[in-house]
């Protein structure tokens, strides 16, 4: 499969979000282009995005949940995270209502935790930061509190009680995922220091391919798979996605992982994706070929930015 073949394959996706990201991030069409706008319209009217939003209540949370965190992975926190990943319009009033609901729901918890100097659970706070920023909540006072919390985690060596009190690679990756959503001009020195701390932990102190991060148990097998979606978890591909957004793929610690990603490309030119949580998430998300399209899309974007894939010319 040559470069144009994989683009054609991605454009055959049933999921309009895949076609939208292919237009924007691989073919380089700008917002406002007729082809981009056509995919955006379809994202709003067909498929998973409108199906998920139909289950949102007037309060902004999702119907049938036990809490904003359970059940995994259809309650409010996870649904908001997934909607942002799918490229849902962040200005949609329903998404903004969901973000506002979450920021209100965690307000007291966050305040008490900060007062006690608590840390850990960077996966949760990083994910929340990610979709809150996606929904235009940058001016909300709690955003700065979340950023302060993540900075505390960096100062505490990214340790988490859920990893036996050891530094957590999943949490670090998710924290950087949230911080990467901040435009560069909105990153004060504290944020830059937190990002550098996370990159040092993930790419210098340890090794993505060796997975030699501290753990209270065994290395999770999903680390070496190509997964979509993931929720509080991370794998090599996800870390490379984060590093891509932070424009840090030239870091020497990323090079072995990039070579590994190239080696995972199948003879036909695609990557094989897995979805370990498909039974627990929204129906229709994890059709096998679409999962492979998602991870092939991400892999191509990463390798393009790293200068390891030929430039794709626009389709006429």
C-alpha cells in the first residue's frame, strides 16, 4: 500500500470523525473548506456523536450513571473524554454543559485535595483538563486549580497510590495530554516545567519500548498493543500522540518508539488496532476495521511529524 492508498482507505471510514481528521491533519485542508465542513455536518447528524449526546440529561450529565465516574466507560467523565477525542464541536452547548457539570461536580473535592497537598490520579485530572479546554473552559478558575494539582504531581515524582505509591506512567501521560491542550502562549513557566518533568520521566528516566516504568505489578499487556480508545490507560501509541502534540518527537527517547511504530505496520501498509474495552463503552465504537483505521490515522500523523513518512498530496 502506498501513501495515497492509505489515505483512500481512511476516507472510506464509516466514522465521519476519521474522515474529518484525515482531511485536516493529513491532507491539510483548512477549517472552512467545503469538504471539511461536509464531514463536520455529518459528525453532528450521524454515528456515535449524536447517539451519545442523546443520552445527556438537562443537567449536563449522562442518564443511567451511578456517578460521573461510573459505570466505566459510559458515564459523564468518560463520555466527555470520548466526545473530545472524536472531534466533537467544543462550542456545542451540550458539550459546554457537560464540561460545566464536571467542573461543578469536582469543585469541593479539588479544593480539599489541594488544601491537603494531595497528589496522584493524574490520569483523572489530566483527562478532565483535556476536555474542559476542548470545550472552551480555559477562563474557568478551576482550570488553574487543576493545572496547579498536576504541577504538584510533578513535584511528587508522579507517584500515585493506585500504582503502589510509585511513579505512574499512565498518569504522567494523561497529565501531559491535558496540558498539551493549552496553547503554547498560555503556558506559564510552571506549566512548561511540569511538561518537561513528564517528558523526562517518560522518555529519559525510562524507556517506552522496554516499559521499564515503576509498577506494583506486571506491565499491562495493552502497553504493546495499538489501542483506541483508551480512557485512563496509556500505551506506546498514546504516549507518542502526546509527544507529537507537544512537538517533542525529536527527543532522543522517542526515536526507538518511532522505529517500533514503523515496525508495526502490516505488509499492506496499515496498522492493526485493538479495542479492549469495547464491551464496556458506547455501542458502535469498536468495529474492527474502524479501530484499525483510528490507529492507522494516529500512526501516520505521528510519523509524518517525525519526518518518517512521505508527504501526502491532496486528493483532487
